[in-house]
C-alpha cells in the first residue's frame, strides 16, 4: 500500500503541475501581470460577473469585451503599423508611379520625411491608404499584407511587427475567453488589414474585427465574381465612430473595454455608462526602457482627455512599467535598435 500511495502522490503532483502550466499557457493566471491593483481589478471584476451566485452575474451571451489594437494589443511607434505598411507599399510601387516623386504625400514617403508625412493629416493618409489598399480583392490584399508581416521590421526596434504584440494583453484575451467572454477588436485601423492577422496573433476571428473600411464594388468578369475595394473611405472607426461601429456590428453594448488613447474615449464612456457591472481600462505607456513612455505630447497614441476621464469614471489605468513583468514576447529572430520616441 505504501508504494501505491507514493505512486498516487507522484501522479497527483504531476497532474497539478501540468494543470498549472496549461493555465499559464492559456493566460488564465495572467502570468506576466504583476500582483498590482490593475490585476486585482481585472480578476475581481471577472469573478463578479462569471460566478453564478454573484449578484453581478452576467450571462455568457452578454459578456462582450472590446479592445483597441494600436498601442493596446501591439505597439504603435514610430507610427501606426498600418501606416508603416502603406509607407513600405508606396516605396515598393514607386517605380510604377514616377509622378509620386513630386506628389504628396508620396514625395514625403520617398524622401523618408516622416514629419512631413504626418503633417499631411487625414487627407494625406487617406490618399496613401487608397493608393496602397484599393483595386484589390480581399484575397489579393491578404497576400500583400501577409508577405509584409513575414519580412518587414519595425524601424526603431528591428523586430518583426508580429513580435511587437503585448504578451500581457494576449494573456488577458485568453483569460477572458476562458471565462466565457467574446473578444472583439475595435480599431481606427482598417478592418481588412487587421483581419489578416487577428486570428493568428490574438485568437480573434475576422468576423470579430471592427475597424475603418473602404467602400467596395462587386464585379462579375466572365463568370468570376469579385468584391474589390475602392479608394473611397466608407467609415472611420475612431473616437465617436467606435461606439457606432460596435452598435452596428455587434448589437450589444460591451461590459469590458480597453484602449490607450483619446481615440478610445467614447468607446470607454459608452461601455461603462451601461446598466450593471462595467469595466473600463486604459493602457498607459510609461516604460521607456522596455518600450516607450508617452501620453499627452505624443502625436501617435495621444492620451490626455481619456486619462482625465479615467479618474472621473473610475477606470483602471495600467502602468506598463509597474504592472507588467514582461512587455513583448521573447525575441527569436530580431535584433534590438530601440530608441526613445515621443
């Protein structure tokens, strides 16, 4: 009997260890979140809304969580990654367009003048997006974006863009899904762009991505039907557009919303204004060593009004330097050239 007990003890220990490893792998324990007020706020809220005997219990079909993408799920410096993709595409396509040498915003890109590029504002960005995203089917666009993700590197870090996702946020997505939440990306970035990688990087299927979008047209060329993106913007999913996009696409008000900038203010306001238990969270970029420290003075990821609103609405503010033990997943194929950028 002694040997049997010993075997059972070893077997039990083995099972417990492997269950613990499995929990950490699916993010259920939020392994890279430090034991701080932010982590406690998340776990306490999730416990309240998922425990059947809780007065704040929320049925699974109502557990909707929405996340901004740039600066919330992955990095956004020196510019939003979709903008960097469009910039690289302009460079790639430039031999076919000699007129771009003197035409803005293309001239700024070809001269590597990011200051002038950002100064072009909304009109310049839309023109660049139209030139690099339009007149393709979704399948054609997917191939272009996938090729870029597999080869391009961030100019500041030298990392592949897919290696600049935030590991703690990946754990949070997994944790929420394990607790019966349905997770959505709600971004000012392009819907079609984010859908290329949302499932492989975040476990979020394409149909759960809400973003800005171009108008499309239908063609049937000799029995080959196609849907092709045009160069005309149909909807900008930013600021007040985010609650509108969520309402139109999901048909439910979320109970959990996460962002990092003033562009997410209205999404967090609308989410947390609903009846019943609500959770709003901001990612505050405070880590100049492992990432970047920026907020009010930054052109990209500008955070001012939403930070003030967080105090008023009692939203959780994640201090990246203090609340995360890890920022990015361990680099496998990259060399670091990180530099400070505001």
